[in-house]
C-alpha cells in the first residue's frame, strides 16, 4: 500500500511537471489574447489595436496570409497521410506476415529513412527533383515526405502485424480468405489504435516540416504554415502579440487532431510499448 506521504509526494511531482509543461503554452496564449504591442497595433490598424483579444487572431490571419499557407499544409498533410498510410499498411503486412524474398535486405533499407536526417539528403534530393522538373511544385513538397513517413509506417505496422496471432491468420485462410481479405477484414479492424497512432504522428511531422518546403518550393502560393509563420515573424521582430497569435493559429490543427484521436493514440502507444 502507498502511504499518504508517498501519494502526496507523487501528486506534487506531477503538478510540478504539469506546470513546467503548461507554462510556455499559457504564456503564448496569454500573449496572443493580450493587448497589441505598439508596433503590432500600428500595423494591424485601429480595430485590432482597440479590441485586442480575439481581434489579434483576425489581424494575424490577415497580415500573415495564413489562409493560403494553411490550405497548402492541409493539402500536403492529407496527401502524405493517406498515401504513406496505405503504403505502410501494405508493406508492414508483407514484412510482418509473409516470407518476402530479400526481406533481410529490404527492411533495413526502409529503416534508412528513420536513420538518415533530412539535412543530409535535402541538397542531393533537390538536384534530383530539379532534373525531373518537379521543383517548385506540390509534388516536390509532398513526395519526399511520403518517403520519410513510409519508413516509419513500415516499421510501425510491421511490429503490429507480427504481434497478431498466426493462428488467427491461418484460421482465416482455412475459411477461404485471401491475403487481401485477411488484411482488410481480419487484421485492420482490431489494429485501429496502431493505425491511428501512425496517422497522428505522420500528420504532426508533415504539418510541422520546415526544411523540405523551404528548399523545394520558392513560390509564395506553395508556402506551408510553418513557412508562413517564419515570414510573418520577419514582419514582427519588435512586436510579439500578433506573432504569438500566428503561432497559435499554426499549431491549432495539430492540437485539434490529437484531441479528437487521443484515446486511440494513447492506446496505440501503450500497445507498442509492450510489443515488438
């Protein structure tokens, strides 16, 4: 049994770490909702200067042109999540349940996508895409991130499929189910937490990606949300209020996705912690 003193100490430590984690978030929110700085007020106009509060978000949205950058990020993230998710299911299923010829060589090649940082490959990747005429296009931003996400997704889904009882797969085959039916009707439904975890992580990484969009696309219409926030920061080096509002705008989709899927996300992470 845990004594009252131990329980009190545990709660005190948890509260301390909670305050440590929430303090930067609350600081940004407080700044975003506070009265505009002098420089921000002059740039935003009299309406935002007199209102403050939610008017700061409207001013930041208008001045930073976040509508276009958020739409680009949503398109890129949606494409990467769907494409990499489906491909990861297929590759993870193959590596996890089948005897793939050369799998001992192919699977480590997939893992190179997790081991090699983006900074190492971004320059040769730029020249490769330029030779194909893809630079400064949507595909130059999305396709490299599909490849990166596929590396993690293959690793993650292979671990899930290998944790499934082989007796379940064999029973489905005895009932006449083919490989395609086993995947989508037998293995995928109970694997929803693992799949949701993969989707959430892929979305977060894609939405927050900065280097690839910066190098691969110079057209203003192809700026993603992090890039838009960076250029917006250059306009507000002295004022902080509108910059904080812009940061909240850019971070909101990730927070919303996590809150909507947090139950499955946490369950998938816990399952991954106790299985291969």
